C-alpha cells in the first residue's frame, strides 16, 4: 500500500476530529464527510457535506469516495444527532 494515503473519514465528531488531526500529522490527506457543521480541517483535507441517512444523495457519496485509498467510517446515529 502506498503512503501517505488519501482517506475518506466519516463522522468528524469528538473521536473523528482527534483522529483526523493525527492522520494529517502523519502526512495523510483526504476528505471528511460531515452532515451539518463546518469543520476546521488540517491542510490537505476537504469537507464534503453529506447525510448518510439520505439515499437520494448517493452520487455525492460516489464523489466523496473518488480516488480514496480507504474509508475510515466513524459516523453513527446517536441520541445527540437525531433529527
């Protein structure tokens, strides 16, 4: 596997945000799927707005995954993020 990796990170919450900055520190780049709020991202990372619960947005997910080497899936529905 080539290094650094281009990653897709879902769920930039408390755990995801810490992991994101550690991955960036190690030289990895990629995209962050976010549902609502803008996230402060390290250099080399871009934000993609996407709601995993909306199947009509599948094309957006295709775009988010394009050219990524791996997906780090941390998104979840919890009592704090239900609509």
